C-alpha cells in the first residue's frame, strides 16, 4: 500500500473511532441526566399524569413506569415553544404523554422528525384557512391549543381529543411522508388497517352515518385521526358497534385500551425500550 494511502486509512479509522467515542460519551451523559430526572421527578410526574390522563391512571404500576420513562425520553428529544402564553411544567409532560399513549405499543415512539412542539393558548389562524384551528401538523412541527388540549382530556369519553388527533397525524407523517422515526411494524400493517377502514370512509363520504364524528368524512387523514380519538376515548361502544375497525386498530397499534396492560405483544415494543437510556438505568 502506498504511504499516502496508508496514512489516509489511519486518519479515517481514527476519525471513525473519535465519532464513535463522542457518541458513546453523549449517550452516557444523556443516560445519567435522564436517570437523575426520573429519580427526582417521577413522583410528581406520576401524580400529574394520574390526575390528567385517564389512560395512564388505568395502567398497572409496571405500565406506569414504562409509560413515564417513555414520556421523559420524548420530552428530552423535543423543544417546546410557547406562543403568547406562559409555560407551565405540566404542559410538556401532558403533551408528551398524549404522544406516548398513542405509540405505547410501538417500538419507535418519539416521532423523531418533529423537533419542535408549538403550544398556543387558544384557537388560532393558520395560512389562508377561514376556520380557526385547535391544532395542526406541518413540516414546521406540531401545533396545539393548550386550552382545548387540557379541556378535552378533562372531558375524556366524548370522542374529542385534539392531543391524540394531532399526534395521530404526526405518526402517519413520520411513517409515510418523511420516514424519519418510522416504525416498520406500524408502516407495514397500515395497509391491513386501510383494507378495513377505507370502505367505511368511502361510505361515510357517500352519506352513511355511524358512531364516528362526521368530521371523519372530510378526507382519509381526518378519518384516521378521528378513529384514534374514538379508539381511546370510546373503546367500549367502538368495539361493540364497529368491531372489525376496532380490532384492526388494536393490531396496528399493538394495544387494546380495554385490556389491563394495554400492550398486546410486549416484545414488539421492548427493543425500543432497550435502546432507551431511562429504561435501562432508572428501573
């Protein structure tokens, strides 16, 4: 091997080792930081989540631990922007919990593409639309009206939940538009869900009514998000009245809200938790 080529190979190897070492160091630092946060705040956060999130409140102790660790990892990966309002500690916690609730049975749950979550006090105008928004998802991030978010979790059971609705849009966005944070199982099973869901959606567009909010007929993305709201907030009538659609969502999300442990196949999500520094160190 020529001397110059040898030196270049050595430099490349050293550079690769340096990058690997930096990543390992940062991962260890993040692991320690998140572990400290969990130990210091888990009682306060457990109390807040149990107060405001009925899904979390219904989990077993083990389920709560796994859920909260995922929430901390989700929060750590996001920047929360407060628009014309004062921040509160509960805001990022509860919004992160909405995302974790939706993705609790999935391996990849952080919605990696979205770095920023924008929190507004109330309804807002967006673009050229005439109607005010409670929330939306775009390439710039996830937007939520805090007043509507907290009110709709307080009225859990009416099938209206802007937090779950917008996180549903975010989940399909990362899996089908940008694929940054894609969960392969969710991505691959969405076709099976659609085989059940699209005929129902098409019948709604033709005028048929069912227990889903009529807003579901707007377009297929809204149909998907309304299904998610109904799945979590009204699971008993959903299962009874539209069982095929209900069970297709159970399969897609790897969870059933009507079961004590929620998650159907723990092995499908465990590899994601195995790579979670909080899950490894703050048990």
